[in-house]
């Protein structure tokens, strides 16, 4: 048994942490129900701050709490944080390097397929990757999100946890911790290609590995769960064993996983990197069908790996 989705996992982690640490707080820009955090507010009313539909103000409130020694989490839709409150996240949290944590839900196509572009956010990582001091966590499912939220609280400085909407396919069991090394190898069939995935499309990359194996192509699949990590030696060492890399991410093609891996390759060991990511705005529709439509089916990932060879 695991968590129903990334939002439920966030709330569960917050409750568990608050029971032993009175520094944990939740600042809500009218997002209590969206974050599935009503249970947290009921159990810890003094640790819950509601600011209404005012994302910029929620970041300012959190920065004040952090300056007084608290560990505030601000949680709402990913774009409402990284776009609407970007200036506040940059100037009032990242610049003074305050200990504020952000959880952005509905990230990617898979997060907001029913509401369309206004609630699909595939630019969030790129925005924060350009701001110093941010650590970016990209858990693949609810079970990993639970541990990522706890890891965020234990990490000094600003942290952004990229979360979904509850449709994520579980890849990890509930006991597996969030890997501080920044990546985890999940399939090791061979060195024909290194497939690096990040976030909620990981299950599809794993499916592609099985399809490719049946076709005689042996790949390694790794989950990159921390983006733009400062210490990349172990990831670079993994990359150095391959001549071909394919990155798969539910994010804009610029500024996300593909850009991160391309930079590491260029600066350390040149290798051909094929990026699978979004180059357009998304459309509305059932989550899995939307991902398939934009090329994220296991079959199309496998086809791209084959063509890249």
C-alpha cells in the first residue's frame, strides 16, 4: 500500500513531521483542499496560516516565518507559485537564502489535463533553475513525494518539490527513501542507451525498457530525482559509460532535465543526448491519452531510442 497521489503524500508527510517538530508550518494561498491538507489544519491549527488567493503574499509570509526559525511550506499549483509569485520566491526567499519549502502541484501535462493550459505547468523547473540557491526535487510518485517532503524539511535553504495531481503510477514502494545522490538506477539491461527520466513519466520510460529488451536493445533506465544538483560526480560517472543518452520529461524542452543532462555531457564527457520533452502548449483530455498524444507512450519512447541508435 502506498499514497493515493502526490498531494495526499504531501499532507501525510506534513502531519508526521509536525507531530515531532513544532517548526513545521503550512502557508496556504487558498490551497488547503487542493493540497489535501485539511487534516493538517485540523490537527495543527496554530501551524496553519491561510492568506487567501494571494500567492505573492504567501511567499512573503513564509519568508517572515523562516526568518524567525520556522520551517514553512507553501503549497499550491506549480505555476501560481513559480510564475505569479516568482519575484517573491527570487527576492525574498532565494536571495537571502531562507529556509522556505515550496510544493507545486499539477506540474506537467499529467497534472492538469482536465483544465488545460491554465492548470498545466511545464515551465516551473526552468524558471527555478535560473534562480540561485534553489534545490529542485522531482519525485516520481506519491510514495517518493512523501519522502521528498521530509527531505525538503531537512535540507537547508529554499527547496521546490514538483508534485502532481493524484494520477501518478507508483514506481517505488512506500519504504524507499528519497535518494540524496540525485538519481537511482531502476533497470540495468545494458549499455546501448542510458534513458534518464524525471517525474511522473518514469513508469513509461520503464515500460519502454521492457519493449526494447524484447527487440534486442538493452538499455539502462535511471530516475533523476534532483535537478541541477551541485554535486554531480556520481551522475557524470554513470553517464560516462554510455555513448547515447535519451532524456524523458513532462516539461518544456528548455530548462528541464534535458538541458541539465546536456550541460553535464558537454562540460564533462561529450555524448549524444536526445531530449524528449514538450515543445508546445498542451491540450485538455484524459491524462494518459494526453501523454500518449504528445509522444510519451512507452512505445514511442522505445521508438525514439531505436532511432537515436
